[in-house]
C-alpha cells in the first residue's frame, strides 16, 4: 500500500510521538484525506515494532468495515470484533471493532505480555465517549504503557472546544478554546484547503439559493447542544409550499450535476422533501431504515441509478460517494463540526467533477463561517457548567418569564424583575439603545395567542433601534425594517458596513498590510519545483503556490513579480494585493500598494 506524502508524514509524526510519550495524541485530517490508510499503516507499523496486538475502534459498522478493508490492502490479515459488522473473533493481532461490542467483552482485551495490546486507535475521535474512555481505562490495567491515538476531521466538540491541548507547533490551547481535553497533542494536521491546493480534494462552491429558506431564528440549542424538538417541528414541518419551492430550486441548480445529497431535519421533514423530488430518481434513508433496505438504496445511489438522496443525520460520517457534487442543507446544524462533516461528503475526487455545489437554505454558513471561509471556523469552549450565569427576565408586555445568559458587564449591578441593570439609586442604566439589559437576550420568547387561536412570538425587545421611516422598533442588527422594509443603516454606517463586508469576502480584490510571510520550497506531484508562500494579514491567513519553471505565462508572471518585489522571498513586502479566484486558490496581484483603509465614522451635526 502506497501512501500519499502527507499521509506518510502523519504516520511518521504519530509514531514519533508514541515513541516518546504515553499520553493520548491525535491526527487532524480533513474528510477525504484517507484516514483509513493512515490507520492501516500505523497499525501495521506498531505491530511490527512491538509484536503486540492493536485495537482499532470506529463508531459505526460502515467505518469498521472500511478501515478493515484498507488494512487488508497491506497484505496482512486482521480480525473483526463488531456485532453490527457481523463478526466477533480475535484470531489475528490487529483487530477492528466497535466500542459497545468490545466493552461487553472487555475481559478479552485485558491480556498482558506478548499477547497484550500496545495501541488503541480511535477513528472519529471527536466522539470520545464514556464508553471509549472506560475501554481504554480497563485495557490500561493490563498495560499501563498502552498508547492511544485518535483521528478526526473535526477535533472539537460543541461547548468544550478543541479536544487537544497542544498544536503540532507546540502552541497551547488555553481555557478560552478548550476545556479538559482528552488528547494531549495534535501531532499532525492537514486541512481541506491544503488537500484542495494539492488536488487531492474537490473545491466547494457556496451557491446562491433561488428560494426563500426556512426561518430558523427560533432554534436555540439546549444545554446538551441540541435543538428542542418542538422548535424543530415549528421550523420545518408543514411548510408544504416553501419546501416544494426549495426542492424545486435544488433540482433546477442540479440539472447538470450527478449526485445530490439533501440533509433534512427530521423523518417527517425528509418525507416532505422526498414528495417534491422526481420520484424515479430519488430515495430516502433515515435512522429507522432497515439495514438491508438502506444498503440497497446506497448501492443504487453509488451506481448513479438514484440522483437525489434525502437523509436525516445518517450520512454525515463514514459514507463515501465520490460522485456527489451537490450538498443541499435543508436543516440548521447545531455545530460547525457537523457542518464540516456534511460538506465533506461532497469533496472527494471523481472523474469529470470540477467542484461541489453547497446550497444552504438556513443560516449554517452565516452562523458557523461568518467570513464565508468554510475551512476556518472559530472554535471556543463554553464556560464550565454550560455557560454563564442565568438571568430571569419577565416580559413587560406578555409577562412570560425568559431565562437568558448574563452579560459580563452586568456584574455588580442590581437587576430588576424585567432583567435590566439598576444604578445605585435603583434607576435603570441607559445606553444608546435604551435601558441596559443584564443579559444577552434581545426579544421575548413568549407565545401570544392571536385571533383565531394561532400563536405568535411576543414582539417585546430588550434592545432595539427605531426605524427612521415608520418608528417601528427593530433588532439592533437588522438592516431593514420588519414593518415598512425601509433601510435602517445611515449612509455613513453603510460605507463602513460595505468596507467590512468587502474585507470578509476574499473573492473581492483587496490590499492588506503584511503581518508575516513564510516561504517554503517544495516539489509538485509531477516533479516540478514549487514555492509555497504563506501570508498573514490583519484580516486573514492564506497561501499561494508559485511555479519557478511554470510553462504558462500566468505562472511565470506571478513568480517574476514575487522575485522582483520580495527579493525572491528575502524581503517581506509592506502590503499584498490579492484575490481568491473561483477555483478556490488565492492569487497575489501586486505588492507594496497602499493598504485598504476603513472609512472614518462621521459624527452627525448637533
């Protein structure tokens, strides 16, 4: 079995760490990077080095089978210990299993000496569950030097941040972006952007949807990080005309595409979606679909007999269909990790596939990737105990008692029953938006009965700005009035907003100051010299690839410009003018031009 260069580097990094430390480590490898190949190579190497047994755990039968198949490609036999995968035997020294089956027979994995286990490999290790921890703890009773290695494309968890303490370059995650991480170090990292640049993955393209999406503003994650079932039902169910319009837009944008994955919120929602799809070309799989039926449907989809496949949370990991070139999100995801897993379903290479179209009919990209970069999420850990201190706030209109999270700046103030801060005289503290709330809540969640027996959300707002056209109060982040649709941003604020929007959109040409520049020579897959240049600016980090011996005039021009303006990389330029092209790659257009400057705020005349 031949490994790609980065796969070999990941294997070597993991082996190097395990030679020196018994602390758990992980490899962060994007979906499509070939984690199964890495697992196979590491298991083979460690068994060869120690002569001991290796246990490889995965959360589903599909992943157990997939990982086992890649190990068999090394030419060595292996065993399967997974009830869902159809076998429970330990004849061979390398074993592929599922956590629950192993836990139920844990005594068979606690042998010491030459017949004991040297390493536990955990695939999809962002799901490091109590079951997995208990397996490792029990196995360590037989071998206190047991090594643990995890692999994942999303090394973070909702609410607790990153699952490791140290980065490959020894930077340390503090308590702002991780809490009680299980893994000590991420020993190697290869992200989707790197794989796209190296032509190992297909670039995603965020499409412009042509239908009104679902209103998911009422979806708020609970303490377990999940959306409330009643809120989900209200957001998605029974919107026949809206769902039909969304599905029609998906079909229209997929006419020249081969494979379309549609992600629905619930089984009922998925059935509503399926009802609007071309019946002869469509199918549905859910968590309740019998295994034989599910396998039959997936086989038809892989054979491209089915073009549109609707699913509910069952094809986010461990499903490999390279021809998928459209991912349609008809549900809101609770976490950026789930979003990245979903988009990753469409990034694998396939003959004739140029890109993967991502259609978002809620606010996933906006919520989790605010600058539009799908591969640069902001990861933070929530406060211990599930967030900040709660504040009860009674609505002045409907009397509903809301519970919101306290603002840090409210510490030390007295708080009235309506959730506002009071000064030493008991008077509400005033701000430019009215009285200062002691919490992050903006609008009341009370449901008000309307004429005819329907309910609507209460309109009371703790913070708001009045429309300059009709006087209606609106959310402080709103751009247009909810009543008259007039624009709420004054001309000066609009200029600043447009500038900031431009700086968040790397596809627009812009000029930034250069904070740092790093130059790395290399060799392309075809054996040609390359130079990778990593830029860090106040707005983003990005890389370009230069070809000193490029055969095309564009490549030669880019390299000559770099040589002339940076003394072949020895002189860091003051600024860099760049643009992200439709291909997904950045291109530098100039150096040392005047940097973009945000418009100044002009105070209104008194």
